[in-house]
């Protein structure tokens, strides 16, 4: 049975390309856009009046750790309620596939508890996504730390040539299965022992298949420039585009240095393709790490296995209650996670404004008290930074969330509103859209998102997810 056509009537279209908005009707037939035109044919269609609303491409969350949550909670309300229709999983070197492991080491535990690593290949993971039928599309990166844990008895040392050969084989299978590229997180202990040669070797495999290299660089603190240079070199030797993950200058000593880092990135962009992603907050979130606890910045505990009663409390308060240092409290809370208030607002705005910056939430859906970016990233950009602060026009904001992202990650026929493109669409009120999630109350749907369509099916409307789930595993474009 053919699905009924849908007509969005009277839309203000922001098409994702960065071009000026225009008035049009948008007709959807099946999973694709059939027409974008004034007074488009309404015959046989369900007509939805969207006069006074923005119709934009569904947002592409380019930096997620949603690998497991799309399988176990496929309704994906935290993302649908923001207008997100595609998530890119496997970031920071951490992917579910290809790895079978009963209890992998941090940071692989960011993808949920023990027992989640059961996918021997990216093809097996893609099949699991197909079975789960998530409400959003899923594009996947192959994680470097995952490759190391899968092939080494000890991922904290240098890999042998035989182990690197096995990593290449697993990565090649992942790319053949449609992965968007390779990610690394050499900041983390599971990836830190890898040198530039290993990174370049694997980047070349992803590059040969037409993929990207996304990296959580080795140091976002004092040695940020050296770490950027390492990322530039790995991508250049691999012959593929680079995405610098959640670019920041972390720690009080480095506040204001985005003036320097962005100039450094722009100089490199003259020689090779480089993009950035970021989330619109001054705090990051990851595993608890005593090396990130300096006694100056605020640290908010998001989960702790031995002390779940300390979740949503500041590390300083916990240390005071226990009569110990913050580093000692960090050790006692392990394993766990935290939000680190390690950035400054002017740096956040400077990176957001950069033309090569895409938007990625970097949300951690398994945290008991997650960072608000999990629920609020995209409306926060639209409301707070675009409308309220005037950091950039709405057309530029939407481009950063859709067309630019789809192009960088090889997502064919997504990220733009035009005839023939997939009908991944979001309808929102530009005057009222805003994030509602806060650090105190992080689980809250955003305001002003009226309707979301994924592959032509209405997935979210009037504040609730609908039963039909039409997301799929999205293979990298040839």
C-alpha cells in the first residue's frame, strides 16, 4: 500500500544550502520530496498548514554517542524533539562495532553498560539498526579505540604490525558496509599509545573508500596547536577530509586561544579539507578523569557506579563532604562521568560562528544525569545564539545543522530541501524555538519544534513521538 502524499502548505523554506529563505509548498510522496513550488499540487495529499513556520531539512547531529540507544530506545525522543533526523554515531574513537567484549574499558563504557559490545562487524551493527527500526537515520563511524580493543590484548601500548594489519582489515570491512569514515580519540588511554603512523595508516583505508576522519585530538588544553597539527598530518597522509571534533580551548590557561587556533585551522584549510563540530555550551562531558580535575573549574557528576547517590552533585561539594581532595573524590567515584565547565563563552561563540563549523550534540544518553546538550543542542543554536544574540542569520544556522553536515559525511540526498531529496524535514517556529534542558533539569523537550518527518513519515508532532518509525542505517555515498 502506497503511503498518502503529504503537502506542507505555505512554508517559509530555509533549504539547508545557506541560500535566502523563500515561500513555497513542499509536497512529499513516499520517502522523498516531490515538489517545492508555490501552490504545489495538493491532490491526494494530507495537507498540513505551516504558514508562519520555518520548514528546514531535518538536522544532522554529526557528533553523537547514540550507537546503543538507537537499538534499545529506538523512539529517540531526545533527538526527534530537537528536529534531528540523522545521527552520526561512533565518534571519539568509540563505536559499538566491530567488537565483541563483555565489559570494555573506558571510554568505551560511555555507550552503556556491560553486554552491549556484541557486533562482530559494521555489517552486523547495520543489520541490528535495521531490525530496531529507530525513529532517526543512523550513519556510523568506525572507532579507532574500538579497533585497538578488538585486536590487542593491551590497548595501552604500541600496536604490533600484525595488530595494525588486523585493524586495517576490520576497518576495511566497516567501510565496505557503508561506514562514513574513521574516528579517533587519542586523548583517551585506549588510543593514546597510537602514533601518527598508525593513525595515517588507518586514515588511508577510510580515505580510499571515500570516507572522512573525525578526531577528538590528543590535547585540547595547553598543547592544542601541536595536537591539531597531528590531526592535519594524519588526514593529509590519509588523503581524506578531516573533522576536528568538538573544537575547544579547554582550561582557564587557554581561554581566549580560539583566536589562535581558528587562524591555525584556516591556514591548514588552504591546503586540505577541514571541518569542525561543536556543541553550544561552556561545559563538556565525558568519563571522570582526575587529570581533568584542577580545583578551579566546576565539575558536575553525571554518573557513578559505586556512588549513584552522588549523581547531579558538584565534585567540590562531594570532596568537602568526604573530607578529601577533589582528585581523591574522583578516584572514589570511579567508574563514572562528569560535566566539566572548562570553556569560556567568547570561545564558544567564536567557534560557532566559524564557517566550517557544524553542530554536534556530543550527548551521552546513558548518563543518569546527562549534560543538557543531549536534549537541547539544536534549538539552543536556533534560539539563543541565532535569534537572541544574532550570532549568524537563520539560513547560516540551518546550513550548519543540515546541508554542510550531510555533504561532509557523504549523506546523499539529505540535508537540503529540493525535489528528489529524502523527506527529512523539521517544522519550527523561529520566534519561539528554544532549548528547555538545563544542567539542573537536563531531561526536557525543547520549545517550538512543531513537526518532524523522517524519510517521508511524520515522526514527531505536537510534542510527542508518533508510532511509525522510518529511520534506517544510512550508507556513505559512493
